C-alpha cells in the first residue's frame, strides 16, 4: 500500500509540475536529469550501491539456502543456481565472473 501511495503522489506531483511549468520547463528538467545521470560520480555511486546490494543478496541467498536445504523444488534451486552464476551447461557447472558488472 505504501508503494501505491508513493506512486500516486509522484504521479500527482509530476502532473502539477508539468501543467504549471509548460513544455520549456519540462525540457529543462529533462536535460538536468540526463546530465545528472551522466555524471561520473553519480554513475560510480550507483554502481557501487548495486555491487554492494549484489554482495548482500548473495550472502542472504546462501544463508537462506543453507536453512531451507532440500525442501525447495528442483525448479527453484535450478533458478537460484543460475542467478548465482553457476548455471548448469552441457553437464558441467560454469562460473560467470563478470555477471552484473559494467564497463563504466
């Protein structure tokens, strides 16, 4: 419910800003947002946050996997192992060492 309320509030705010400001202001805000997103410091911070999130998610998945064990269906365990980068290919497990990284 909280996310729906946040979405509706953002939608209403966008509508109000858009109707009052007009097309020129919209173009200015759009350019400012693109410039912000292209800033190397912002990109590095976003990549760092994503990498930290992947590390914590990997640790959490390992802990949950240890606790749940063999109680999960094989379809779920196959998907989890694929997401971890140990997908089963041609009868062997493979490691994807660059999954989720970028060249920025």
